[in-house]
């Protein structure tokens, strides 16, 4: 469990997959700036079994109520090997706009820089997704540029912004003071 002030991040267990499946199959969960997703419980369980560094965490309020997820996974790049990770996140609609995702991203960044020999963490978001971009900026990410027409969204190709934070910019933990 990674503990923050208002939220904790808890690694998702296989038997908790149904919670994620229920959210993911509702269009409003990933919202207007993410592709429509339909996933079976088996598919999510397989994802959780993935031996590569794909990890899915619940974002939980202090009372244990699950309000969303945050994940990290490897970015394949010959030059950096495993030293580059990407994150993704979504919250249930009625828990947005309360600062929870900003805190979750800060916790995740602290955790990854404290526990892995990672040099760079990146995130991608539709260029119209201003809430997501604000979350990243508040956690110290910088916008690097636009990936043109790089994902298929609601019947057309859309542009994504790419953001990153590198180890030198992070400097020290913002929320996590310990990793165990
Ligand atoms: C994007 C998302 C994760 C943000 O989570 P959240 O908990 O609402 O974010 P926070 O409350 O921590 O911060 C959001 C910030 O964006 C701002 N914001 C929200 N909507 C905005 C908009 N349309 N334009 C500009 N800023 C906006 C908020 O004011 C807040 O900034 P502040 O703290 O300075 O007031 C959430 O909206 C979500 O789950 N959306 C659907 C899925 C999604 O888009 N996931 C991200 C994929 S890259």
C-alpha cells in the first residue's frame, strides 16, 4: 500500500478484477478523450498476470473506497532499455475535480523514482484533455510536444500530447516518505 494524505494506491489483486471490469465497460469511466473499451474479466485477469512491468493500482480513499486506477508500464525503446515508464489513470466520474488524481500521480512518481532505477516517466493525453494535463503539470511533468494522429478516438485519428518528468526534475519525494 502506498499511502498519501487523502488517497492510497493499492496494487490490484486478480479477485478484484470485477471492480475494474465494471468501470472499464462504462463509456463515462474513460470519458470523451479515451477510446471506448469493452473488456472481459478474463482479459483483465490476463493483464494482471502480465510478467512485464505492467502494474495496475486502485486509487482508494482513506476509508478504503475504490475511486479509480493508476497504472505504470514499460515504454519500449532501444536506447533506454527498462529505464522509461509510462503511467495512465482514470477516476469514477463523481470523484473527479477533488484533487485525488493529482495526489495519486504524485504518489506514483515518488514510488517509481524511489523504488526503480527509472530515468524518465511519461504520460500521454488527448490534446483537448485539459484536466489530465493539469494533473500532470501539478505533479511536475512538462509537456514535450504533440504526437500527431497517433490514436483512434471515436471514429477518427486524434492528436496526443506527451508529457514527462525526469529524475533530476523530481529531486525528492513529494508525498511518500517510505516505500514499505
Ligand atoms: C483526468 C482525470 C483523471 C483528472 O482527475 P481529477 O481527480 O479530477 O483531477 P484533479 O482534481 O486532481 O485535478 C484536475 C485539475 O484540472 C482542472 N480542470 C478540470 N477540468 C478542466 C478543464 N476542462 N480545463 C482546465 N482545467 C480543468 C481542475 O480545476 C484541477 O485543477 P486545480 O487543482 O488547479 O483546480 C479525471 O478527470 C478522469 O478520470 N477523466 C476521465 C478519464 C481520463 O481522461 N483519464 C486520463 C487519460 S490521459
